């Protein structure tokens, strides 16, 4: 297209710059104006995205778009101990969408991602009284725009910017993801001490990932320091963006063992929160112990998580877990998984001294799970958990909890 000086210039960049200045640089603005800025930012981002998509042909759109949806339903009961013996049901509905700019013949290495989330049901932890969270989809009943971000690859380096779940990249164990207790997903020495961008409320961040080679990677990110509570931020779009919330910084080193029979992944990370000077260190390992019939996808694997948060004021100053994960144990059920894990969260000395009248010691969970893949669309996962000292106190009786999880994928 020939440039015509008489053609009015697009005002989107100027508009975006003004909104960014008012929302981020000029933080001393009213709550109402801040919410307006947040919504304007969302609108401008979608205008740019949709304007690019509109130029893509139908055939290219089919290659570039990828949608998925899943519904997770958990029926649980606290059988004994804890606070009270009652039933609970939790539901989680996910819709995700990817748009690949390279497949759309726009530009190389670009990916837009959107994640819509709906949660409903009754908390099982309120009956157990535990701190770590017996169910990892437990959330208040809301529908939210959980994640939306853009990632650009530059060779070995990728840059992601937007509203992003920290635990989708950092402090995550592959084998631990089979289990239902929340602590095997995000370690409580991090999530129990500072507000961070994780399920169910994420916030803005910038992440860089550099693959040094096919075995070693470096990840680092900065996130808004306080995503807000589920009540204050029910749709995940009420960003605080003020000095009082600070920022969370996290750095992780990843090393993959390229063994033909016993592959593994080892991670070492550190995090800090500027608002209260909290910091911590963690380590994670996923290691295949042996294969079944020389198939890397089947056999026995081991995982462990370790974390410390020594800063005064931490709720949990130490966390440790380990677990076993066996795929294809039974003949004819080659995709099924049997898992056994144990996790212990230790209360900090500072918290214990603050509440001398309560016998605070720490909380331990033992979990046994079986994941049965019925077909390409349905998975059933019966689960038992035994929580020792729910609420990290011997004043609450040990709890035996059962959950039956049903996952429907579309």
C-alpha cells in the first residue's frame, strides 16, 4: 500500500501510551479511574489482536487457532477428624485459546493465549481445617478472565507479558501434578507466605526464558506484588498497580537429564517480595526410576520438593515432600497412574511465638491417588488423603478425606 501523507495516522499507540502512563506511572489516581484504566488496557490489547486476526484468511485462522475446554468435578467427604464430617462438591470449568501468529502467516514466534475460568461449589478444607488445601481447584464461586498474555520467541529467548500464572512455569513438578492436594502443585513455603500470581487469581507479569542448550534453561519473572483476594478481585481484572503492593521476583534454573531410560528434571529457584522483604529458596526433582517395557511414558517415577523461607514473619519456614508415580502398573490399563505422596509444612518460630496459647507444630498430608483414563474425553480419579494436625495444631483431630474427581475434556 502506497503511503499517503494526507491519510490520518492511527491513534492507537498514543491512546495506549496515555493509558499506560495513567495506570502505571501515575499511581496516585482514584480507585474508579484505576478500574477504568484497567478495562481500557484490556480493550486496547483486544483491538490490536482482533485487527490482526481480521486480516487472516479462513484457512489460516483454522491453522492458527487452537481451543480447548474441560470440566473438573470433585465430590469429596471428610470421613473422620478435622472440623466436621460433611460432604462437599467443587466444580471447575476451563476454556483456553491459543493464536499462533506464525501459522497465521503474520510474523514468526508469536503466541496469544487466553484462559477463561469458572469455579463453583463448597470448600472441603472448611470441614477439614487444613492449611495446605486438600483440593487444588478450591476457589470461591466466580467467573474470571484468569490469564491473557502474549509470548514472543527470539531464537533461544522467549518473552511473555500479560496476566500470567506463575505456577504454570515456576515451582512446578511434573509427577506432583497428578495429585489433588494443593501443596504438590505450588509449595506452601511460597504461596503461604506472600501473595503471588497463581490459581485462582493471577495478575500482571513479565517473564523471560532462555534455553542455554537442550538441557539447561534459565527462567526469571517479575509480577505485580498483590493479585488481590477473590472477593476484592472476583474477575481478575482489578489490578492494584501501586507502590504498597510491591513486586514479586522469581528466578529458576532448570536442568534436564537426557538419559534414554531414566530421564529427569532438576530445578533450583529463589524468590523475593519487595513489599515485606520476604524471600526463599526451593528445589524440585522429577526422576524416572525405571521404565516398563522400555517405554519412557510408563514405569515408576519419583519427585521431591524442598523449600525454605527463613525471613522473620514467614508463616511456613520449611516445606518438604516426596512421592512415587507409576504409569501402566496394571495390564490392560497402560495409561492409568497410581501415586503415593507425603508433604510436610513446618510453622515458623515467629508464628509459634506469636500464638503461645495454641499448640502450633506443623501439618503433614499423605495422599494416595489412582488416575483412570476411561477414554480420550473422560478421566476418573479416586483419591484418599490423611491430614496429620490439620491447621498445624494438635488441637484438631487428624482427618481422613476422600475425593472422586471426574474430568471431562472437550
